[in-house]
């Protein structure tokens, strides 16, 4: 049962269309073309008192010229609003990656569609188009996650009654089994890396022995370690956005403590000896709280996380090339994917490597 319009001011009315569902209307003079009153509406869910406050907000938006009716909003408008609203709750790297995906894929494909006309079939067509362009199902799922989050926010804002992403059918996501190197392979990686890049060697060993994420590894300082009690504290993570480093909370937004085995302690002692010798040789005293992984003699600046990833990839390629050459010489068609060294970072296991 609907109620009669309640006039709360000269510029706005509200009407309960069903229990707890209100139609709010604000007026802004006459349309110069037709002479009819211009009105702007919005749906609100809640009690009468809250609806009155929502109406006052709507009237203020109309008066300030900030109101955009549902028929005017497009998917682009929603994505922009969602990005702005998520600034305070997402990490800089996440915001950067989301904006990049929106500009490269979502906006060109769906941005022009009126929000109230966005249907599941258009979203499914976008999924198919992205797959045809060569994107993996996993990447399409990431695009879906962004669009879904924005549409669900639109529901909360009363821009949509229901998210169309719920009715769309993203491609099936096949999870591949992660390949990890054996202890012997890992020992070989670290041994070769020690000759080429001692920082990378330490990073590989720590990743394998602790399971600490890449961004958390590069953010580690020596004050986070207790080699006597054999404990490692992971308080922060480091990301790079637009060429700038950002240090913030860990991915789970919680600091954690990890017990270190004797091998891990040995790796860190070797690392400290190397850093001390380098600092002395360069006549550059170590920073008051140096980073564990740093290419600077004073260890005042952390390693860029992408530098470790690229270095690890190059290391794997160096080790794999002799085997590839032998296989190619035997006229066997083979790619690096066929070789045992896994190009994955970081290693998601905590095997104790006694051969280090």
C-alpha cells in the first residue's frame, strides 16, 4: 500500500511506495523549453526520519547542480565514483592497478552504457570479447571483480536495484597447480645467485624458508629480526605505484611473527656479515635501522620488489639455457615451461633447506 506524498519543503516531497521504500523528489524551477516543473527523483530504503534526511541531501545536491539522475549515469560515471570512494580503503598499488584495468578494458567496452540499461548479456559479451583478445580467464575474473564491486556499491547508493554482474556468467577459472623447486633446485638457485647477486640470493632463501611475501621481504629492517630468539616480525609491506615506493600495512593488514629455523638464522648472519663488509669498504656507515635487502652500501633504501622478480626470472633463464640448448640440438621442440625450474615468486612453502 502506497502512501500520500509528504511535502517537507517547497522544493521536495517524499512518498512511501511500499514499506520502507521511499520515492524522493526535488524540484528546481521550470523547464525553459516546456514550462513544466523540473523534478529529480531518487529511491531510498529506510524509516521516515532517515528518508527526510535523504531528501534534504537530494535537495541540496539539486540546488548545487551536483545531482545526476539515474538516466544520465553511465558505467563510466559509476567506475569513477567507485574509484574515488575506494581511495581510503585500498592500498595505493591496488588503486593503481584497478584504474589501469578500468582505463584499458572496462571503460572502452562498457563505459558508454547507461547504468540502468546495463544487463547481464552485455557483460557476458564483454567477457567473450576479452577472451578473444587473448586475456586469460584469470584476468577476466579480475575485471569482473572490479565491475562487480562497483555495481554492488551502486546498489548501496540506490543507483541500482540489483547488480547485473550477479546474473552474468564469467569464464570458468581453472586453477593451475603451482610448481615449486625441490630442495636441490633451490640450493642450486641460491648458490648461483650468490655469485651473481647476493641480495637476490638472500631474498630467495628467505622466501623459501619463511613464506614471506615479496613486498614484505623488501620492507624488512634489521630491527624486525631477533636472531637470538630466532623470531622474525613482519609488520609492513612495500609496493611500487607509478615509480614511487609506498610502505604500508601487510596485505592482511596484520603484523605477524614467524619462528626462524637454524638455517634461516645462518642465512641472515651471512647477510649481515656481507652488508657490514660492503659498508666498511665503501666507507658508508650503515643506516641506523638498515633494510635487510638493499643494494646501497649503507642499506638506507630498500630493494624495489619488481627488481627481485626480474632478477629471479633472469636467474632461472640462465640456469635453464644449457638444458634448452641441448634439447634444441637434439631437434626436440621444447619451451621453458617444460623445464623443472619454476619461474614463480615467492615460493609458497617452508621446506628446511639443509644444504644451504
